[in-house]
């Protein structure tokens, strides 16, 4: 088990361990048809580690979800049994709620409906031939969601000795990066396998960087396990190291040493970098002020890239929730439509564009227009060939193709007008055009929405989809920019494991409206609630611990410059709290007056 602070080289060590195993055991493992599993937190990390160690069948590098799914996918009858018990569990929970004294009549009615829905689902899963894994669970269609996989696999591992044997035989080495955020059930499953099978498990993590409520945090050492620590930080310049050591002090008190160095004329020199914190009013000027802070940083550090929005500018503006980025980039209504009171399958699919109402825009319609603007006929034709009903071989049989292509070309031109800059068209207008011209095939679920007077058909998230279809097409383009990572925004949670030259952390409790975290409480200018006080008194995890850890992760991403922008209603109170907190040197505190 490797436990060490930010930037200490845990992932680097993991990669070296993989390379070492390839050299020393690779041949024998390949001969035995065995693999080394490496579990990382995000797809991005999968790509990075694969690029470093090389893509070879010897390594099975994946996210936790796809690893767990690869383990369990062929146990279809066990999956079906688990799904049945899961639905029964949900029904039992709802019945218990129903029977609770004091449950209101309206709630009882809703619970009744939900129970009927679950019973229908129970019946439908009996007809599912094969379960697969997708976004958001839809059991009756045989689709399991992310959360299901995290429960299902550990449950099957616990129950079946054979499965434990198969896992250990297929993967004699399993390494887990960011282990502090791995679910306890998964850790327990790996421990169980390791305790009875020949298996080497390696956990690489930092309890101070646990940023998900579901994470295990510190992992207890079992007899025969070894712990490795690394005292140095190789990523952050010394000024940033000073800040992150101060942030960490009340957590576990770990003080990292060294900091990033560069070799100049054969001599190793420390990199100092810069740290700055701006305390600004939380008014309607936030977006403009972020721009002004970046201009100030560019001038102060003599580094013009601070104002760059290009990827290679390597600037990241870390916001707490996607909504804040959505607001700044111009897709706030789209975000609210698919997020607020929305089913998980919609809200979870905004950040990567996989929510079903977004899919035709993300995968076909906007790419068609991008290709059309670039005169890229090849891409246009490959999208149409794959997705337009007009070009299905059945339809084309005995028909001249040329007029069909002319009609499609005409349809694309009209689509381009609807999706032009400054167009007043809505997403619904675009989809009606697509439906009428059969440019691409649309999901059946759109049909009810595209009628002249749409009537709620009771489908899950109907109101959300209706609100989404009212959005202006400009929001779709802004959203595209976000998912293609063409903007400098990222979320506080999304940058785990990454590093950037220039990091600007945005702290804004008002816009985040998230009670899990509070920078006001953390810095000491917002009052603690009674629950917070009780948690602290009982030594339970509190809002202060959670916020400190998230802040630690954000600040420790900086390779050169770190800036923090704190938006607060009472700037004077926030400023004096920042002074008292002593996280940043006094000379690095700034206010709106610095921005001209
Ligand atoms: N021994 C080393 N000497 C010099 N640089 C190193 C060493 N180990 C790691 N680094 C560099 O330090 C940086 C941080 O390394 P890495 O990402 O592996 O740390 P980490 O502990 O996984 O970080 P975190 O927990 O913050 O995500 C990288 O730029 C890496 O190349």
C-alpha cells in the first residue's frame, strides 16, 4: 500500500511497477494467459497510463466500473438474480415508507405508483435475455448503471468462491490508483480474494485526497501487507507547496518537502512559482472579474498564456459544479433543464453528452454542421450513411440515388441556417426539421415531444426533456465546447490526479448551492450549523473536513502558478477570515481594487 501526499509520484510509481512486472514476469504471465489489472479513476487516466506503459494485452487498464463489469459480465444468471433482489429491496423500502405512521396521503399515492412501476419492472426483467452496462439503470431494458456495477460485483464476489478464484487466476496482480476514493465494498472484495487466493493487490492513495462520500479513505493494513510512503512533492513549486502544507496541517499534519525543481546549467534549482488569492464581491460581475483576474495574473507573472482559452495554454479554471461552467460558457438553461429534478440518466449524461436527448446533437447534427462549414464531404457522408433512414439500402433499392442526395444536401443547408450563430431556433425546431427531412433517425422518445401540442405521456423526465427542447441552439454549441474540453473550465472533482501549469480555483458557495461543501464555513466567515457543530464535537466527518480535502486537491494541481478567487457577499468579513486562516502569505491577498 502506497500512502503519500499530492504530487509525490504515486501514479508514477504505479507506472514503474507495471513496467517492472512486464520486464520480470511478463513472459510467464502471457504464457499462462494472465493479465495485470490496473484500476484508475477516470477514462483520461486510463489513456494516460496506457500511453506510458504501452497498450499490450498483458495490461488490463480500466476504470473501476469497467474492471468490475469485465469480472462479472459473463455471470448472467447471477446478474439477473441480483437485479431481481435489488428491485425487491426497493419495493420493500417503499412499502416500509408507506406503512410508516405519519406518511402523508399524497406521498402514499406516489409510493403506490412507484411500487406498481417497480412490480412491472420485476416482471419485465424476467424477459431480459442479456444484461449490459450503460448510463443510468433501466433494468427492464437490461441496462445496469454505474452504481449497480459497484454493488453487483462485490455482492457476487462475496457469494461465489468460483468467481474469487477466476479473478485471482486471471489477474494475479491488481493495482488500484486513487484508492482513497474506491468504494469500501470493492476494497473488501479485493481483500477477500487476497486473503484466500494467490493475489498481489497494490493500493496507491492519499486519504487527504478523498473527495467522494463513497470513498474508503484510509485503508487498514492487513497482516502481511506493507506500507510505502513518499515524503516529497515533485509537482508543485515551493510557494504552492507552502499553501498546500498549510491547508493540510489541520487534516493529518503531513508536511511535504522538496517541491518541483528544474536543472539550469547543470544545476538543480527550486521552482518558486506564484500564489495569489482574490477576495471579490459575489455580484453579477463574476464572469468579467474572472477575466480581469486572468489579465492581472498574465501581467504580474509575465505569462500571456494566463489569458489563453486554448488547451495548450494549460490554464484550468476549477469550478465546484458544472452549472457554474455552464453559466459562464452560455448553456445554463440546457444544464438546468437536464439536471434540476431530473432522472439520473439525464443529469449524469450532461457532462459527457451521453444523455439521450443530447445524443443526436452531440453525435450527428452539430458534427454535420462543423463538417459542412469545413467542406468536409467525407464526414457528412459517413454520418448520413450510418444514420439517415433515407440512405438505408432497403429504401434505396430501385430508386435513383442522386435526387435523394440532393434532398439531403438541401436539408443540411436548412439545418445550417437553424444552427447558425445568432439563430433564434430552439432544439425542438431543429429536431422537427430532422424528423421531417429524415436527415438522421431519431430516438422514438422524441416523438411525443415533437407533436404540435405535446402532452406529457408520463415518461420519466418528460418535463426535463420538454424544457431542454425549448433551449436556444446557441446553448447546444456552448455545451459542445464544454464536452470537447475546448474551454478552460473543469470541476473541482474532475481534476483529481491531473496537473496544470496555471490553476485558478473558483470558490463560490452562492452559485454552487451545495451543502456538502462550504468555503465560507471552512475559511471561517460563515456560521456552522448545529449539525456541523454536532459532527465536529463527535469527531465525525464534517463539512470542514470535506471542504479542506477538496481545496487541497484543487490547489495541489498547480505546476507553476496557483490563484484562488473567492466570491463572497461580505467581502470585508471574508478577507479578514482569509487573513486569519494564514493559508496564503499576506502579500498574496488581493481585492477588487487590484483589478482596475
Ligand atoms: N521521482 C521523481 N522525480 C522527479 N519527478 C517525479 C518523480 N516522481 C514523480 N515525478 C513527477 O511529479 C509529478 C507528480 O507525479 P504523480 O502524478 O505520479 O504524483 P501523485 O502522487 O500520483 O499525485 P496526486 O496524488 O496529486 O495526483 C509528475 O509531473 C511526475 O512526473
